[in-house]
């Protein structure tokens, strides 16, 4: 969360010019010692991390929130401990968190025979923590909403209902009903709604630059891969006869074309979730990179006078990112529904 | 590149979290929300439909009423027409009867007058006859006072008879 402290500093600079100048001077000194590396700074932010980094103080002291590390290796079995044990390159039970090099950001295990071994890492990382937070938020919001509906029944929507209900209706009417159709859409509504709100709220939480928010969850390829896999699996499981017929033996195509057609169809099959995965990942990561780059400009130019322009641009980008957050959730849900709709469609 | 390599831990956790979310939300959030929204929509639809039905019913009743009023008016007119006709007929009949009666009365009066007249005439004749006889008697008495006159008269009569 380097950009957090930087934004705070910039904010102070704008409100208290003299004091701020001093503060930023000292910050500059701290960074100058290591020579500010925008590339490292940006990729540190968008990558996952074993701890929640809040700020780096001028005396190079880090304020971090440690997160649980859960490791499984064949040699030492299951190991659970806090990430603070591995801070500053400390070794704990033979485990070491690499700061640079080939295994940068990964935990490796030292063994007696001096071999490096990478254990399976099931740690509650920054992203997992953020996902859990999102899950709690979503559960709290929608279960209480569900209870309200259960209690008030069919009376007119009140309060938060009035905000959420149009979105639910939007997912139902403009996504599910349009692409899947009246007969079969109901079965897929829970998945579409869950993915829509999960992606949207994750995106929104990713934009907020304060602890405990700001993790780049939906800009992580593992998360988008899992989401795309869900769409893929649901599509294949619910696919009808016609769908498989189109893949194995496309009607109206001569049989001798099958050796070409079948691999093509299979590529099409895989490329759909692949596109879903890349689109979400790239869009959200790109947004984070742009915002961080504009922030970095201040430190690259080492000038306080760049700050107002940077802030204005960051503000502008934040607003655009809020739009992108809901847009990408919509696109993901719409395409998922489209793929499902294509799979369940029956020709007459 | 590290950015494009999905880590096993994140795959595991995100799968777990997402499945958990899916199951819990489906049961406790999406089902009640979607059901409530659906039943509300159905109720609104039903209400609109029944309103439409009522409207149609009203329109039908209105046309019915108009029809009834029209029929009633026609019937009234017809009744009035009939009454008028009956009145005229009655008047006609009465007139005819009155005429006939009057004619009869007049006829009877005429007959009576005729018979009275005849009676009166005959009465007058009788009187005249009596009077003339009396007058003749008086004249004869006067005239036949003289013997010569009597003789002459008898001769006149006799002459007349001879002539016959």
C-alpha cells in the first residue's frame, strides 16, 4: 500500500504546503537512497503478497499487517505461522520468503541437502484476505437483503433494496433472460448473480486505497481463472445434445472435414473461458497500473509541482475505474450467460 | 512472468470462497429475493389484468345500460303512439255513434213531426168540414127561407143530375 501513504503525503502537501514540502523531502531522501523504481513499485502493488503492507516510514520502517502463512511440503508436512516470522528475510523453520531473484515473493524451504524446495503455498495472502473480506461483505449484504424480502414479502422495495433490486433485475432481464431464454434461465441465476456481485464488489474494493482494501483481487490471473473455470464447467455440464452434436459432427458439414472441424471446435471451446479470464485480469490490472504510474510520476520527476496534475489524473482514473468495475462485472456475467445460453439452446 | 502464473494457493482459496458464496447466497439470498420479486411481478400483472377486466366489464355494462335506455325509450314512444291511436279511434267511434244517434233522433223527430202534422191537418180538415157544414147550414137556412129560392135550387140540382 505504498500509494496510500503517498496519497496522504500529497494530500498534506496540498493542505499544508510548508510542512508538506518538508515531509516529502524526507520521503524523497528515504527513496533516493534506494533510487525510486517505478516498475518495482507498481508490480509490488499489483502482485499478491504474504503481508498487508500499509506504509513505509521515512526511517525505512515498514508498517505491515501480518497474515497467516499456510505451507504444505512433503518433507515437513503442514506448517502454519504468521508472516511476520519471515519479515526482513528472516528464516523460520527452514522457510524463507525470497525478496528478489527467481523466487521473488515466494516462500522456499531450505533442506539439509542444501536444495531449494518450493512448498505448496496455501497462505492467506493479501488477495485471499481481501476475498474473504469481500465474501463477508457480500454475505452480510445479501443475506440481510434476503431476510428483508422474506419478511416484507412482496411489498415495495425500501432502502438498500431500491439500490440492489434494479441490479438483480438487470442481471435477470437483460443478461439471463436475453441470452439463456425464458425456459432455462432460472437454474443459472444464482451463478450469474453471484459472479456479477462478487466481481463488482471485488473491483470496487480494489479501487479503495486504504487498508484493509486495495488488493488487486480480480486483477490476479488465478482468481479470474477460477471464475472462468466455473463458467466453463457450468457450460459443459448443462450443455444439451445439440451443443455436443455441433462439436463432434457439425450438421451440414461433410464428414471428411471432421479432422479439421473437431480441433477447431475444441479450440473454440477452450478459448471462450480463456478470453473471460484474460479480459477481466487485463482490464483490472491495467487500471491499477495506470493509477500507480500516474502516482509514480511525482517521484520520478521528484517535484511537488507534478502532484496536482497527478492527483487530478488519478481522480479521473479512479472514476473511470469505478465504471470499469461494474462494466467488467457486467461483461463477465453477460458472456458467461451467453456461453451457457449457446450450450443449452435446442434447435427445433 | 510471475503476473501470468496462477498460484495454487489463490486458486484453492478462490474456488473455496466462490463455491461457499454460491451455495450460501443461493439458499439465503437469491432464492428469497427472486421469489419475492417474481411473486410481486405476478401480483402486479394479475392486478393489471383484473383492472383491465373490470374496465371491460364497465364498458360492457355501460353499453348494456345504453341499450336498455334506448329500448325503454322506444317502448315509451311506442306506447305513446299506441295511446294516441287508441284515443283517436275512440274519438272516431264516439263521433260516429253520436252522429248515428243524432240522425236517429232527428229521424224520429221528423217522423213524429210528420205524423203530428198529418194529424193536425186531418184535425183541421175535420174542423173545416164541420165549420163548412155549419156555415152551409146557416147559409142554406138563410137562403131557403124563401120558397122560390128553394124551388130554384132543387131545379138546379135536378139539372145537374140530368146532365150526369
